[in-house]
């Protein structure tokens, strides 16, 4: 079932450089900054609260893996937002213009099938994987 009105999610994630994160999330992605300290920064990611928490580089993290989806190696874990189609297109163009290196270039996944969607993957300065997507038919977000 597709829900028009949803509650914002909250996600806290590790970063190894708060200023690089501020520049990337605030500048490149255009996220409004909320509260912050010397250890973390809140961002408004399309209406959702994400929090970049400082984690020194020498602290171990979970091992990233990749899963094969539609012929591409999708990084796991990852996070992002499902956007409206036109907003996804605008973001993809802005990221290309900024010279973002994509893990998976913007493309249409499952074309002509149930769940057809535009998707792209890229990394933040700390190596966190992000996916932004849009569904051709938003009512198919959970379709089988």
C-alpha cells in the first residue's frame, strides 16, 4: 500500500570528518542544517532527520557488502530517499554537474516491469553509500 503522508524517519550514521560532511550534505545535497555539536550534525534530508556522528577513522566499522540487483553491485548498507520523478531527475543533474563519482550511475531499473524506478548510488566523503530513487508509478513502491 502506498501512503501519501508519512512520518519522517531518523537515521544516525558515522562520519570521519564533520566539516566534509557539512559541505557534502549541506552544500552538494542541499540539506538544511539543524542542531549540531563538535560530535554530530543534524540535517534535513527531504524532510527526514539524518544525523552525522563523528567516528574516528581508526574505530572499526561493519564490513560493507554488495548485492547483485538488475546487473549492478549494490552497496550494503546504504540509505536514501524515494523522490518524485522530476525531483530525482533534478538531483541527478545537479550531482553530475558537481562531478560526483557514482557507484552506480543514474539509470532506470526494472524498465517496463512492475516497480520500474530511477536509481543512483554514490558515496559521501566518509564512504557511506546513498541511494536516491523515484518510481515511475509511485503506487508500486511496495508492489511484487
